[in-house]
C-alpha cells in the first residue's frame, strides 16, 4: 500500500512538470487584477503600520526627553533649595555672574567659606531653562535643565498660600518651581530649604551681616568671628593702623573698602522674614521692682511687658518679651533663665555697665536677643563690656561701640550699619 502511494505522488509530480514546461500563456487579466488588489491591501497595511510606528517612536522619544528634563531639573532644584541660606526672585544684580539674564529664582549659601550662587535663568531661542552656578560671583558652570520651554515661562512660588515676601525676603518653609514644555507637559517641583545655622536666630552661616550702611572701624578696633562669615553689602572702612576684620569662614563685601573684603554679593537679609513680636497685653514700667533671686542673686527684678515711656532698667530681667516704644537705657542688667527678647519699636537702646543677656529658646523669635523694629533707624550703643548671647538684629538701625572700653561678645550681628570708635574695643562673635 505504501509503495502505491509513493508511485502516485511521483506520477503527479511528473504531470505538473510536464504541464509547466508546455504552458507559457502567463497570467490572465483576472489573476493580475487579483494580485494587484491583494498587493495593495498588504502594502497599505504595512505602510500604515510603519507610519504608526514612526509616530509612536517620535512621541515616545519626546516623552522620554521631557521625563529626562524633569528628572534633571528635580535633582538640581531640590539640592539647591535644600542647601540655600536664602533665595531671591529678583533680577540678578549688575556685575553679578548672571547680570542681564532673565532670572526665575536664585539660591545663595556658603560652603567652606566660599559664597555659592545658583541662578535659574531663561536663555536662547527656543527658550531654555539653564542652571548657572557661580562661586564668589564668578561663573563656574552652566547646565541646560529644560531644552524646550512653552511660551508660559517657569514660575516660582511659596505654597501654601503664596507669601508676598516669597523670593524677596527671607527663606520660607517650602519653595516650588512650575515648568511647562512646548508639548504642554507640565510638572511642579517642590523643596524645603534646610535650617542651616552656625549661629543663633537663623543667620545661616553668617556671624556678621551688615547692610548698605557698611562697617567703619576706627583706632585699633577689631571684629573677630570664631566661626561663620562676615558679609557687608555697603562699604568697609578700617581707619586705624590696627583695625581689622577676621573671619575664618570668609569676609566678603560687595562694595570693597579699606578693610579688604573678598569680592562677593551677600544674599538678601537672612532674617528678613523674622516676624515682629506682638505687642504684649501687659503694661509695664521701670519703677517699683522689688529685689528677688530670679537671676540667681538678690537684685531688682523687672517683668516683661509693654513699656510705653522712656525707660531705665538696672537689675534682673525676668524671662519674656520686653517691648519698648521709646528710648531705653539698660545698665548692668542680667537676664533670667529662659532668656529675653528686647524689642525696640522706636527710639535708641543704650547699654552700660557689665551686661549679660541671653535669648529665649522658644517662639518665633527664638535665638534673637535684641530686635530693633524694621522701621526703627535708631542706634544700639555701648561704652562697656557686653555679653549678648544670641543675635542682635537692627535691619534699619546701627550698632555703635563708642569707646575704648566697648567690647561686645555676641552670638551674631545683623544690622544696617556698624561702627567701632575706640582703641582696644572690638566685637567677638562666638
């Protein structure tokens, strides 16, 4: 049976070969039309599949590029915001490494005594988001974070809700950057600046921060910081042969001067967002204060509260907020455990005798010992030996050490103007 099947197959093959050898008539019209139609269907399907593949590949490539931009921007933004001692949305200052560029946000901090600045700027056509990194206000490196920005440019805000001082003063709890690319792909990056303080009161890495009034040192007076940076926005003047500024972590000034700071642009006031204390509900005066041992020895003990008249205090200051509206003289005062805040809404503050004051450790103004109101351009002056633990803050005022005996040991200074007038007098920042 098997041999019969093999013979039949061989016979069929011989017949097919003979028919093929004899028939040279070609295709019929019907066969040709069917072949064309079938080929069109096949080729059309293949072409459609090819086009879909091309479009899909292009969309996938675009999305991958956008994802890469978002990842790159996130890595840098979070790190920069976390490191920042302060930040700004203002235009870069003239002469800075980003002068003339469209600034979205900039961050400032100090590392190993060297001022660091990072600017997120818009450049090019089409618009790109570029991270410009500078040391000592000298360009170090540019990195393109987002290559194709939408016409709606990136924005920076301080949620929630938007703080009107965001990027103008101070350092908020959170900063966010919103970016939209040309395809409409939008994402928001959010970061929290770390509290980075080597001195009390939130001065960041600064021991002394002086505004546009600058520093003037006369005679042989000195400023010495054990740690932290001395930074001056205004000019510096060292008039005496022995006058000098010593700051192991760096002495920087934006206006130069005879004290010879290294060139650098200090960031905005690091305490600009510090809230003014509320007016105490308790009225107080500088009379009738019986002796007590609140400060460890028997002496007149004053109570915190609202002092509306010019005052003169000498003795023990119980812990709390002392809110003064007019001129105040503190002579030989000592703060009780728990600390105090001396707040001057108006007038001058005179410090005499051996005085030791410490800040409160709780509350929104913790770490600040003396606070001149933001609109108070008065002076804090002394002729004596002072120990002011914590920060002395006078954003519109002056710190004035007036004689040879004026020596102040402080936890940090942040004032608009600072001057020392005597031989042998000086400021030591612990």
